[in-house]
């Protein structure tokens, strides 16, 4: 079945450590996104990528980095510069283009806790 | 920048009854898309319904329908014949049609969410 796989589901990190969250999709979607979810704040966009080797900052990119070396993969690194990294992280993808069918498909998420 | 506001942090409904979740948004754009997403306890985001702003007719998907009031910038979700499986966090979201740099992307702006409880 086509979909988005995020791993790990749960991750614990010590302060000062970088961690990388994996996101893989087999939907042949061009665009991929990372969202952060905090209680009472909905989802906020961290980074997005429309094509391979290209990505743009979202609304809260500070302390995060991404890469898009393959169409299927869009890993997110939470760096030590991120002041409050404990959150639920959602990866999503969509077809390139602006048709009404261009809706986001989401992964199951990764929960990051900083100890 | 667009903003999306869901003024009801929590709502509850009895099984088989109808409930309406509110959403308002602020934009200067004339064409855009609006969505309702559902996030059950599994935390998997699921698309419930979408509405294109240029379409006057309100979207409907089985028991789910919207009341889209473009002039008032309101986009409420009505759930009829509520079921226990409808219990979830519901998010309203906005997406621009305007391209950025000649390309299109699906960036969504989300509201804060409404937790819906369904009582048996």
C-alpha cells in the first residue's frame, strides 16, 4: 500500500544532541513537508520541498535542517539550536501542481521528547 | 499572512446527534482552498472534506458537510448522525492558490484544533 512512513515513532534526546527524524513516501509525490504539533497551537510548518535538491523554510525553521536528495525521502534534523524541541512531528506529501486533488497525505508522526 | 481560528477548544455530542464545529479565517485572497482534517487518538491526520472558494455549493461527504460563508470568512463543519468513531481532534486548514515563484505548493495554515467527544 502507498503511504508515508515516519520513524522512529518515539524518540528521546538529551539536551545538546542532534536527532534526525526519517520520512519516506512511496506515493510518487513531488512535494514534501514537515509540520510541528504542540498542544493548543495546531500544526506549524517547519520546512517544505517541492522538488529534489530544493527546499524552503516554513514558519518555524530555526533550529531545524532538512535535505531532499531523493524524491522519496525528506529527513528532518532537530539540532541543539532548537530551544524547545519536545513536540509531535508530522511529515506530509502532496502531488506537484495546484489541482483540487492536491491534498496533503500525512504520516503517523514522531514524538520527540528532550530529557 | 493568512490566519485560521477555531474558537471552540472542545465540543461534545451525543451519539446519533448533530454537531457543528466552527472555523473562521482571515485572508485577502479571492481564491483558495479550505479543508477539515481529523486526527483520531492514533494521531494520523485524515482528510474529512475540502472546499474550493470559487465554488458556491457547500461540499458534502456522507455525514460530513460544510457551511461555507465566503463574505463572512467562515467555514464550519457539520457532522450528522455522530458516531463513536468521530471522536477526534478536528483541524480547519487554509491553502492558497497563488503560486510562489512560478511554482505551486500545498502549504497549509492550520487552526488550533477542536477536540470532539462523542457520548454513547
